[in-house]
C-alpha cells in the first residue's frame, strides 16, 4: 500500500506527543468529571487488545458488522450509480471492508483510501487487502476529516465518493456532537456522494454491560492501558494497581460509559507535561462513551445533517444496522 506524502516522522511524532499532552492536561485538569478522549485508547498496545476484544463471546458488535457486510455488501453496492472512489474513516485492519471492495470491484477498478491515526492499523490493512485484484490502496495516517479532505481533492471529474464509517464509532460522540460530525463530513462531500454508516442498536442493559466488562478482563486491560500509555509517553506515575475499570449505562442518554476509578487518594505527576493533579478515593476518569440507537432515529439523524437514507440492513443476532446515506 502506498502512503500519502506527509511530514517528516520525527516532526509528526513531536506534534502528536504535544497534542496528546495538551489533551491529557485539559481532560485531567477539569474541576468536575475528569475525561480523556477515547481516540487515545488506540495506541499499538490498545489496538492489539481491541483486536482480542472483538473475538470475545460477550462483544458481538464487531461480528455483527462483519456478518451484515458479508451478507448485504452486493445489495448495498447495487444502490450506487456511477463510478465511486472509497474512503474509510478509521479503517483498522480493513477486514470488514473486503466484502464491499469485492462487490464494487466486480464492476469497476477501485481506488481505496483507508484513513487512520494508527500507522500499525494501516499496516494491518495493507496485509489484509493489499493483494485484492482491481483495488488500488493509498493510506492516509490522518485524523478523519483531514484525511477525507485530501481524498476528496484527489477525485477526478465525474467520480463520486463513498465514505465508510463502519465500526459504529459514531456512537463515541454524544448525539449533538455526532450530528455535527456528520455535518462536517457532508461539507466535504458533493451531492450524490454516499456515506455508509454503521450504528449499534439498543439491546438489554445486562447484555451491553457484559460487552464492555468481559469476564476475562480484556476490556479492563484495554481501558487501563490508557493510563499506562500516559505513564510511558508523559513519564507519569499512575499507580495502576489502585485503578479499577468501571462500566455504567446511562438510561437517559442511552449510552454505555467506561470509567477508570481510583480506589485510593493518589497524587499523579506527569513529568514530561510538567503537570500534576490528584485523584480522590472513588473518583473516576471517563474514557469512552458508546451511544446506542433506535433504528428509526438513524434516518432522521441523516435528514437533519444533509443526507437522504437510501437503505438500512440489519443483523438479527446482535441488533446492529448498516445505513446508506446519500448527500443531498
């Protein structure tokens, strides 16, 4: 897989560390609920742990996404008229994407642009999809919208853009922020471009809590790795033996929340960031949200952010939907 031109690795690494440091200071310095952006869960260690989570019996979301695309990709692609280039936001390994690329490549040569902030994810994507016939891959190690703007600038006259957002990652935004993100994507698109949006649907609360707090403790390790990452990269001194992984469900917001709770008072210093703070006994750091949707609300979400919903495809084993939007 080719990689789009970019800044020198040392400069990029320095910028990424500065952004990480700034976001950590802001999130942990808040006087109320402390928070850390969920995107920082996915360093090399976190990404590897998440791959294991996707195999766990409690976590059916990834398998539902895989099953639905394996079954419905030809029908989804049949709804697209004309020639399309494909951009994927948060491609990960690209395993699920294969079914869509196979269906599209039966009728045209495909330019596929995976966009991910993780270089290791882009490498796995190349390993997974690099040998596909009639598919050319150029990866962008970028934030979602930055990468999407670069892809949009590369398209030729007459080409449409198909944007894939397959991991139900829209659920990591609260609902107003999710709407704004969809509007931001729409601002990059032209009329007739398409967005395939995956959404995890509402299901019994015990099933949801088990999915984010598995018996083997892999999700707990994944969550706690964020503090381990801060220790590694910012020379921090979190005592991880005094941190618990906590999962909650907010009925009003219809979301699962992951937190890290301190079991004792502890003062934490991040030497490289020149920052220190304290955690009280029982205080939590909010690390991730996963909002769940009613099937009927997803088309309405598209309508108010500049799209028309052209179809929904459902997995019945684990309530989950693939939703095809067209920019209007």
